[in-house]
C-alpha cells in the first residue's frame, strides 16, 4: 500500500481558489460586484498576467492556458448556463480560467496583487456617489 492510498480522497466540492482564504474572499466580492466592475476587474486580471509573462520573457501563449478556447459546440448563452459563477461573462470566465491555469509559482506571485486590485476597485465602487 502506498502513501497515496492512505490519503483521504480530495474534496471535490472545493474550488481551486478555496485553498487561499484571501483569494476566496476577493473572488466572493467580485462575484457580488456589478457587471461593469466584474468586466473591469477581469480585464485587469488578464493585463496583470500578461504583463508578468512579458517581464519574464516566457513564451506562454494564452491559447495554451485556456482549454475552453476551443470552438464552442453550443451558443455562449447555452454554455454559460451550465458552468461556474464566473462563466456568466466571457471575459470574466477567461480571466479566472487564465489565473487558474497559471503555474503555481506564478500564481503565488500574482495573487497578492490581484487581490489588492479587486479590493481597491470594489472599495472605490462603494465610495463613489450614485453607485451601489
């Protein structure tokens, strides 16, 4: 019997980002944000990831990171109804999946700045008159 056999099975109900409580909180805030702020944050997440890749001069391609980039077999509307909370918007889905597909060492470097960006964006949202 190997050590692996002695391990309890992984909790399949946990999402990949549940491993980091700060990221989990930030993504919950993002889930509850307005569509406009979700789109803005999604674009910023993509920008942060791409900028880090450019700084490291790696040849990581977006197509290689995002397995859902295959041509859809159903309409976007049909696909989004069967997926995760962030799959409601194509850009948000791409951003979160791109982060999930990053290597663990890159995630470690990116997540703190992404959390800060989400919190700063949403704190600004709450402090802006006329926005809820």
